[in-house]
C-alpha cells in the first residue's frame, strides 16, 4: 500500500518552498503598503529596522533578502509617489542622479587641520614631502538640488583648503581642476554611487602625477596616465551603486568600466595586517592582481565599486617593470582603491593605507619601518568635511593618538 503513495520529489518540494516564501514575502509587502496608507511615512520610518530584524530573525518563511528588498521597494515607491526627493538618506537631484544626504558638519575643523599639519611637520623632519589632495563630491553645484535642501559642502571645502594653505600644507584641489577643465560631473561619477568612474580616477592620477614630476622630482612616464594607453572594457548593467541600493530599485543598475594597461606590467601585491605581517601575496600582470573578477563579470552582479583594486586596509604594490624607482605612501579613503592601481603603474612601489577600513592601522610604524620618497594624503569631501555614518568610520592612528576619524 505504501508503494502506491505518491511522495513529492526533492524538486517539487523545493518549488513548493519557493512558492511559500514568495507568497509570504509578497503578503508582508502588501501589509506594509496598507499600513503606509493608513499610518503615513512617519510610522514606516520608525518601524523599518525593528520590523525587518524581528521577522528575519524569527520567521524563516520571510527570507532576509526578500524582506530587505520589499521594504526598500515600498519605501521607494511611496516616496516617489508623494514626490519626495530625500529617500532613505539619499538625495535625488533634479537630473535623477543620487547623492548621499550630507552628514552634520563638525563645530570646527581645527582638529583635522591641526592633525594634518602635525603629520606634515613630522614628515618634513624626515625629509619626506606630503601632498594633500581633495577629492570632490559629485555635486557640481547646488542648481540640481531639491528646493529647500541646503548643502554647504562646496563652500566648506574652499574654506578648509584655504586653512591648509595658511598652515603651509601643499595641496591639490581636484574639484578646482575639474571645474577648470569644464568636466561633466554627471559622467565623471556613477549615477547611483558617490564614487568616481575608472576614467575619472585615471584622469586624477594624471593631475597628481604631473605635480609629482614638476614639484617633487619624480620622472613618471606620461604614458601611464594617457587614456590611449589603456584598453576600455565595459560590463553593462552589472553595477548597483551604494545609493541605488539604499533606495532598493534594481532598475538603477549601471555599466562599470575597467581600464587595462596596453603596456606590459608585472606586479607583486602584498596585503598587510595591522601587525605588519603579509597576509597574502598576489603576483602577475595588472589583470591578475587588480582585476580578479573580470572573467566572471558578465555573469555576476557587482555591488562593489572597487572592481579593479586589491581589497585591503594596507597593501603594498611592487611594480617590477617601473622605470621610476621611488616609493610612495598613499593615505586615502575608498576613492584610493582604483586610483592606487594606476599610481602603481608608474613607480617602483606604492603602499596604500586605507582609512576606510576598520583595521585601526597605525601610521607611525609604517613610516618608521620604511623610507618613502613622498606621501599623498587623499580624502573625499564627505569624509573630509562631514560626520557621515553612511560612509563608516575613517580611522588613522599616529603614534598613540588618533590622527583621523
């Protein structure tokens, strides 16, 4: 008798499970819509995190990814339907591009200014020049901002750089350079992410390299920042920027471009932990060490901006083909990830110390253990001028004191 009982196959069971999960998630989103209609957005904003955590922690029928997407999607649709332009701390500009809502400005920039000056003075005592580089926000001006939304980051940046100059800190303002060349900010940065594109990172390297050659005694090969020296590979609709993710709309995926040197390259990349130990070593050409995901790019959805960059809090790039034999220490936030790979094409060694990783790296041992020919301190406007929790903590320790947060 038992042999005549038809039991569901594994695939049928899996299908039923998926149907149940889909039904559960859809029903949950429907309930949210109804609650929004009757209770308004204030209720939704209070309940967002609490409801998400409660259901995903305690009810397996509601898959975490589906709940997360469902919540964001409902939020997004409601905000657009009511013509709201600030969605989950993302500002929708008039042309549809997305920027992070600016964090709170500190009461004073004196502490950051003093720390940068102290680092400059210390490096001068070791005969190491330092160049401070301002990385601009993607907002070209305030004309694209929603009516009533105030953003003072542009004028704050001018004031900050002026104070650095008054304190004898050599600097390069990439925002001024972009404005001088009439660059289009709308194409220089991703539409749904705050980072610049690979092309803009290469352009910025050219600007900095020119200063290194003319003012700091370097002899970097101009071919290493010539766009014609790189092959452009574009993967379509694979990149979901961090601001796009925050409003939960998969229709905002965009192209991501990788620039591969046409000239011959050979690198050794060492990822170094906070104790100064090599955790891993990569060897090969530019593609081998900086573009490990390229071969899979047409099949995978990328949520990381730094496609062509070693992902480490502290990494050392050794260029075995470099004509220029000098060593550079790059201190930077996440904008340095792609930038550092182009800088590495031009000189014998680049040590990239990221202030975007929560690794509590200490700068003094790095400077004490190795002699550098130059230090580049490169910081993005939102990290430089705002306390923005969405960008995480940006830490750097100098001796026992915290140089940067």
